[in-house]
C-alpha cells in the first residue's frame, strides 16, 4: 500500500445539467432560481464557434451551474434528480410552494423524506430538482417512499 496521502480537494467547481434547448432552460432557471447567465463563460466549439453551454450564477447555490446542450443525454436523464438543494426548514418550503404556484411551476407537495422534508420540481427537460430541508425529523415519521415525485 502506498504512503501517499490523498491530495486536497477544493470543493465543487460547478454542477452540470444536460438540456435539449439552451434558451428554454435558461428562461426556466432565471424564472425559478433568479439565475444569471455569465456570457463571457459561454462554451463554444473551437471548430465552428457553435454555442453548446451556458454557465449560470445561482444565488446561494454555492457553485456555478452549467446548462449543457445535449438532447440525447437530457432524454436519458428525464425524471432523474441530479442534485438536491438545501433549504433551512419547512417554513422555507412553504415559501417555495407559494413562489412556485405564483409562477405556475409544477411541483410536489411537501414530502416526508428519509431524514427531513422536501419538495420536487422539474425543469423543462424533466430533470427533477429537490429542495430538501436542513431541519430534520425523527424516526417517528416514515418516509413517503411511494410518492410518485420520488420515483423515476
């Protein structure tokens, strides 16, 4: 066995989601998460200059979000939840529900998760985005494992 120590990591550089339409997906993330596109970070092919990704700044996400144009991969990921975003507590989930309802964004009701509560929403490619509370519950509450928003 080696005596080498594991080199240090510096956290998550960015998250990436496969999308089928950059403009439509950008509009969704702007509307729901107040995301801002960073135009100077756009990804373009060196060969033909064709745009294939937007990089977004999402307030309080803690890292950047890349929307990568890849329709076939977006279809394969449909109904998958690539990452879960933390929110403080159930009170914040209630605020999210009102916010999403006002913007007519489909979402789940508050769901009892394994350790806490969550809601689920879908982007235009049906990537499922989970908002999960940092506030936890005890073992007296059983997770709603049969909820259709948790299955793919």
